DNA sequence: CCATATGATTGGTGACGCCAACGTTGGCGT
DNA sequence: ACGCCAACGTTGGCGTCACCAATCATATGG
């Protein structure tokens, strides 16, 4: 193993970003196996929980830029996982809906992603996993506001 | 505030990567203020703790790709913060050393980065901060091996 | 009716992690 | 001594993600 300088290893921001790299790598491999990508999962997760929403809403709820939502919805529509139609009550909006195939796809990805969580937290006992989740949630909520 | 779907908010990998985005943003602002960048800090941190090392070694200890080390060392050398010379004992290697100005620069960046940690962990009491650091360190060490 | 705001889309930027290829050099086995 | 393999530095490129600016269409409130 290689030793990492204390100036890095001692900083929570370092631990966080480096661990996020691993998390991201694990998730990406998982996405690749089922032919999806991070942005796709995020969009589908919103659609499944909140029904048909506009793309702007999609971006807000999945923490994505509007322009990135466009690309994600394009790709998902090509694969038949979502449908995009103009909102009759507000013709600026596109109402995006999850198709049956999309719903099945989402469940498939979600299952695989569950195993990723296990790999990610592998060395921690259940209690520590809960503590970690709680602390991270607390921090994230705090930074979402500001 | 906007509600995030449970399929996202419940996953440690999501919490981790999203929080890493905030950490990264805070750090980037900090770097920008002193005219530095993430890669620069990493390289300088290694040099300060381990002395003159080769670029390959630099990459291993700061978790960077060799090619990215090249760019970082180029930029740091232009600013006079590091010096690059051929290792007389192994002419494949470049020995990189931190200059006096580099050392001062590192300390400046490090100090600013300290405040970032505080912003990042703002809502947590001291005890929780230590717990979080411990858990993250544990996970990171685990994933470094594999 | 006009000013303002919101939505979708396009195009571009930068940080970061990563990979493939190449030429140079060192070390090792035979 | 030779050839092979490994390590190093360098260049160029790729994919993901976050983000920004500009544009056009459409609602909405004064």
C-alpha cells in the first residue's frame, strides 16, 4: 500500500471526495452492465415517485441542470423508457412519463444498485452504516438549503 | 425546498456523491481565491511530507493518474512552486522538489482549506465530526486495497 | 398590452478520473 | 553481451458530471 500525506488524509473533504470516487466507480460499473447511466437513473427515480412532471421539475428533484435533463430524457426516450409530450395546460412544459418498460428497467437498475451499497459499506457493521447514513443525510440537507 | 425521491435519498452512494459535490464546490472556491487547483494541492502536499520524489510516486501518493501529474507539475513549475530535474541515479525519473515559495503557497492553501472543513461540517457537533471522519477513513482504507 | 418569469433547447466550459500509445531507460535472465 | 520486460514521462484522447450563457416559446401579473 501507498501512504497518503496527512494534509490530505486528515481532511473530511478529501475523505468524502475520494470515497465518492469509489462509490461512483461501483455505481458506474453497475449502470454499464444494464446499459444505463447515472443521469438516467436519477430521472427515472423522480418519475416513478412523482409521476409525470416537467423537465424543469425533473432537474430540481434529481439535482441536475436543465440542459443535462434534456440529454437524459432524449436518451431514455430513444430506448422507450420514457415518453415526452407537451403539457396541454402549459405549452411551455414537456410532461415526461415513465413507460412500463421504463418502470421495469428502473427496478432492474435499482436492484443492482442495492448490491453496490453493500459493496460500498462492506467493512461496516449495521450500526455504523446507520450512523453514517444519518450523518451524511444531516450534512446534505444542510447544504441543500444554502 | 424540493423533495428528492427516496430511491436516491436512501442510498449511501447518493448521499456520498452528492455531498462530495458540495465539498468539491467549497474547495474549488477556496482554491480559486489563491490561484490554485485541486491537483496542485495534492502534489504539493506529497512533496512537503515525503520530500523529492518521482512523478510516478507523486501520482501514487496523491491518487492521481501519471498524465495528470505531468500537467500539475508543469503548472506548478511555471509558477515557481516546484522544480523538476532528472534523477542522476535513474535517468527515467524526474525528481520534483518543493521550493520555498511552494512551501509558503502550500501553507496558505492549507489554511484556507481548513476553513472549508468547518463549513462542510458546520451542522455537526465535535463528536459527530470525529465519528464521521473515522467511518469515512475506515471505508476509504478498505477500498484503497481492492 | 407590456414586462417579467419560466420552460426547453443548444452549445460550450472545466474539473476529474482514466486509458492507450510512444520513446527512453533500467534491470534481469540467459 | 544480448534480449526481454518493467517502469517512467509525455501526449492525446475519452466519459461523467456540474455548470453557464444565449435563444426562442409561452404564461402570468400589473
